[in-house]
C-alpha cells in the first residue's frame, strides 16, 4: 500500500513515450511537453543562520511535475508543481515530513541542441513542513537525451534561492523524463 501513485505516474509516462511522430529534439511553436523530474537537495546554505545542511544531515526527495508550451522553437513557458518529503534528519518543531508544495512558473530556453536553461519563480504554498508560504527564484541548466521519437531522459542542476522564510541557497541535481504531446 502507498506505492500505487508512483506506479501510476510511471505507467503514464511510459505510455506517453511510446506514441508520437516527431523526434524529441525537434520543437516548434505550439508544441507541448510534459516533464516529470526527481531531485535530492545535496546542499543548502542558510545566510540568516550561517548553517550548511547536506544530504547527510537531512534527506529530502522532491518530485517536479508539469507542462511547457513552446512559444518559439527555442523559448517555452511552463508550470511545474513540486512536492518534497523529508526522510531523515530532525524535523523542526511543529513540522511534518511533507515539507514543500510549490508552484513553479518558468521561462525556458533551448540553448543548443539538447541543452536548456530555465529561470524559475517559486511560490511554496507549504514550506518547511508547515502551513506557511515561502518565495524564491531558481536557475536551472539541463540536458535531454532522446530515448524515443517523442521522449527524452533529463539530467539537470537546479540552484534555488529562497528569501521569505529564510535566505537560503541550494544545489539540487534532477533526473527525469520529458514527453512531447
């Protein structure tokens, strides 16, 4: 019990990968892609407290699911949803393991071939494991390796900076799939 949701998501992504007609690298204005990434924050520095937190101190796992619309061949507008759970490490007083739910509107650029970058705004409706919000911005640099006609395997590095609850800067590697609809 409890593992049904990831299996359903994986089945949907695999089914989406099997259809389509254009190569995953060919983008045209009007194209839509669906993205599902997983990430583990490796390092976070809190400028307010001067503390550093690594994956050895606290294991958090994030999933990012969303869609992007290509305005031109190289520029896309997107919305991702993030949810994060904490698996190890001490919880803050009054916090629980469901640490983050965030909306991530963004603009992305296909820089060259399969390389891309994105500028992302963060609105966390749930932050720090509590019913409070946080704000931030993120930079992302990624690579998409085509695996079928309309799907690619993604690797990316995300650098989030949050500033409402505390001024923090982090580093999160991401792995995932992109499917062109």
